């Protein structure tokens, strides 16, 4: 694995907090065991969610000394993979775990906490009935694992999916449903909770472009299972825009780590224009009208 040389064993120093969460089914992969006095936790469902949602924000805060951890519920077992990419890997989950750790290294993350569920498909797919899938997991079980991680690492800022999950992927929706009660139960004091919020303008442009090309914007993506029109209808209003224009390179490096999911990236000029900012919706503390915010850690 690319970053293997950098990983360290947290149990070398037993004076540290209790890092071993395996008793509750969490497998942690470390890149840096130090904990700074500013900590951010990203809670997602699949390897690549971190790199295709808010990677510039992760890179920006990690570079400024914030400890960034990521909870990832699955190892992306259902991802479509070109067979040649599997060479040298025991299976899809191992390949995608290595891709996530590569991206974590590119973005400066400190640790990934895998919750141990199997990937689920879009609504109605037969894989969702598989034992061990996130789809089948009891919501309380998922919530408990996230609460445990929060209580151990005490993040000041938590980021997760909006209630729509972005594009209605059932795993994303479930992570939202588990993270909200987990955040409350963890009692993080002055902690702030944000939802990922995409660009409505970018969505409108994508829908218009598809219509111009006589393609159905309700059937977008590799598997034609992403409904851009519904995404626009359900878009979470942005409260906070983060300037990540100085972190385009780590964003590109992280996206390239997920080679099995994204064989090619948009052209550089489009990446530069579309990737300058990342958007969030603050949930806790509640947004007050007239407020403006350009820093997730403001007032912490
Ligand atoms: Zn995902």
C-alpha cells in the first residue's frame, strides 16, 4: 500500500487515549496518532466519499494543524472495478481500502475508522438484503459506533451527509440518520455539525448541459442511477463557503488515488474553476439569518 511506510502503531505509547475500538467493531488505520487541540471528524459511507465531497476543506484544515479523522462505514465492496486493477489485491474491499488510505495521506488526514459494514446499492437492489450490509444494520448499532468514535476523539467540528445523502444513496441517507443522534449523544460541548452542500449553480449547469446533449438528467452517472433534477430539488441551502483554492493539488492527488472509481478527472481548467470553494450547511449551532461564516472553526 502506498502510504504503508508512514503508518505508525498507536499502541507504542500506552499513555495515549484508548485507541483500540475493535471491541465495538471499529478497525482504525492510522497515519498520524498525534491529537491537536483542534479536531475535525468526517463521517461518510464509502471510500471516495471523502475525495468527491469536501477534499479541499480536509486538506486546508489538516495543513493548518487540525487533526482530521474520518469514519467510513463500509469498504466500498459493491464498486465496479476493472479486473486488471484487482491484480495484487485480495478483493474489492482491500483495493478500495488502500485507495482510501492513499487519499487520506494526500489530504493530510490522521486516521480512518472503518465501521465494518458491507456496501449497499441504490434503493431496491438485491445486494441490500445481504447480511452485514449497512442497509440491513440496525440504526442504533451504527449510531453507537459513531458515538464511541466521537467520545474518544472529541471533535470540535463534525461533517456528514445532508438528509438526502446528496443523491439519495441509501448508505449516505443512513449515515446522516445515524450521525445526527450520535452528535447529540456524544455531548461535544461547543461542537459544530455541518452537512455537505453541493453547488446549486453547478447542478443547474450539469442539467442544462445534459438536456442540450439530449440526455436524461434523471439518469446521470456510470450506472445511470443519479437523478440530478431530484438532487437540485433536495439541495441543502449553503450557509458556509470555504475557500480551498490553494488546495487544488491535494484534491487532485486524492481523486487520483481512487483510480478504480474514476479512471479520468475533469480537465484542469474546469477543476480550477469548480474546485475553488466547497460548501456546507451548518446544523449545530443553528444558523441565524444575517450571519456570515467562512471558517468551520469560527467561534471555537
Ligand atoms: Zn458514497
